[in-house]
C-alpha cells in the first residue's frame, strides 16, 4: 500500500536495542515538525525503558504548548553525562544546533540524523534523508511502525501536528497520497484533527488581531505583483505574537505573488528572513546564497545589516531568481 521507501535498517537498529540513555536534540527555534517527532520518538523509547532527555538551544514556543509531553523539552546549553544514542530530526546542518551537535557527538557513539531537507549535510553516524517526505513527522511515523512501537494518542497527536504544520494544513505541494495515509493512521490512533487545528489556529491572544492588522498594513507588493514582502522593525510587535503567527503566509496569499518574504529585525544588527514560493522559484537557493537553507518553497536565512538594506538585498535576489526561473 505504501509508496514510501523503506526505513533504512541502520536507523531501526540504532533504536531497536537494549534500553539505555537517549538524547532527543532539537534545532534552533523549534517548530512542530522537530518537536512532534522528538517527543514521539522519546515517548516510544521511554515505553521501552529508555531514559530520555529532550531539548535544544531554544525553548518550545507557547503556540506549541499543547503538544503532549512538551513540558519535558528542556533548554540545553551543554550536555550532562553520556548517552547511548542521540537523535536529531528535521535539522539539516550542525549550525542549527548552536554547537550542541558537537557535544552530542562527544557524548553519544551513535548520532541518528532523520530529515527531509534537500540540503542536509549528513552529519550523523546514521543518516536517513527522505526529501520526498512532506514532514519529518511522516518519516518518524514509518520509523515507529518499523520498530513495532505502539502508536499512543499522544504520539499520534505529536506526529499529526508535525505533518499538519509542515504541509500548511495539507495544502502544499509536498502533500502526497502517503501524507493522507499517514494522517489517516494517526487519526485512527487517536490524533484529533479538530483539536489540533483549534490549538494551532484558535488560541490567539485578545490583542493579536490588532497586531495582525498593524503588521499587515506594512505589506508591500511589487509593481508587477509577483513579489510581496513584510518588513518588521525590531520591537514593532512582541516576539510571542510573531512566534504564534505564520505572518509570511499573508503576503503569500496574494494571487499574483510568486515569492513572499518576511523580514524581521532581530536587534544586534541582524534580520531573520523567511521566504515562500509557489513552485516557480527555488527559494532554498536564494536563502542558500545568504548562508541559510530550507526547501524549494519554504526557506530562511539570517542576514546582518540594517532592515532596509537587507530588504533591498533580498528583493534583488528574488528579482534575479524570477528573471531566471528554475
Ligand atoms: P521559516 O521561514 O518558517 O523560519 O523556515 C522555513 C524553512 O526554512 C524551514 O524548513 C527551515 O528549516 C528553513 N530555514 C529557516 N531559516 C533557516 C536558516 O537560517 N538556515 C537554514 N539552513 N534553514 C532555515
Ligand atoms: Mn520539517
């Protein structure tokens, strides 16, 4: 029934062994794909009597506080003690762990790298990269199935949320028949699509719509209508608001737009850039040109410089990419 490639034997073998101590290591600014998959694997290992530490350089955002077990996700600055295995999910390169990957490599003889990013650097001792997977959540569903791990409602909810968010609620071009088969299996196992959707999209703070209005008033559209961008100066809106809104989706939603950009001034002279495309332009290549990465239709980078200068550089790169379509 499944079109998906098999789970590599070395990935299964890395986890299918006598219980020990496992590290679930997340990337910077963790999203639902990394958190959901780490929490799911962690729960499956704990059920097999493993001792599990889950965490990463940044805390789980409040918008994902509903993920089962997320209260166990720690902010890690260093690693304490040795591990039998370390698992990283959805993390294309070691830079995205702020140095913790090096500590993990010293602390654990086996580092498992499970990811769907095309630019994954294969930094693990075991690497499983499936660029055809819409989310790492799909891969971890297949891994837990291969391990014969019971799919509890909490595991199902974590993996369903991972798939739900990385596919833009099952709307993006990465969605395949396999995505729906996995979502169906997760729903049968106890994930509640209505509860997940409400938790993701219907928990706004009372002042959120006012801030949304103020933010969207800053959206610009290019004369030809193909590029829309939103540049937010530092402090224009609170961090918790940005974390809970996928603001880049609004410029993306304009019909004529081929590339949407969100540029957020971080302070310290740095600007975080999020890029979205609709198939015509590979924004992963644009982000890669600035030292970032991602996927063809969703990518990001952080660029040093004042907001208006960075905006101009990014828009120039987008124009060049639009002039030479892939
Ligand atoms: P977002 O725009 O939501 O932050 O990220 C969209 C996609 O781009 C995600 O797949 C994420 O992994 C990737 N991405 C965002 N920022 C960076 C970055 O600074 N470096 C790399 N390598 N990937 C990024
Ligand atoms: Mn992902």
